[in-house]
C-alpha cells in the first residue's frame, strides 16, 4: 500500500489501519527484552497473584510495574541530591 493511500485511509476516512500494519516487526526503542529467572518464596508469589488479580493484570506485569516504579524513584532521589 502506498503511503498516500495509507494516510488517506487513516486521516480522511478515519478507518482502522491496524490490519494494514506488520506488527511482527514492531520494536520499542530502549525496550530490548532480556529474560531473567528469579526465585521467590511462596508467600511472595501468593501476594503478587492477589494484587495482580485485584488490578487485573498478570503476575509478570505487576512485578515489572513495581520494579520500574522503584527504579524511577531511586533515580529521582539520586538526581535530587
């Protein structure tokens, strides 16, 4: 599909363009993934699962969110000194 056809479909016709995109090649800048394994005590897993269910996300998502929040907090604290 030519760019002008794609633009017209999106801008003028307000059509859904997701089906026209190849999402298999999608990459997020500075978000390269690396798998790690972490062992947690059962009580932590149970607590994570309860909170993830309460919020409506997966265990992995809640772990990633909390770690990202903590790391951002650490950076802000470090930069404010």
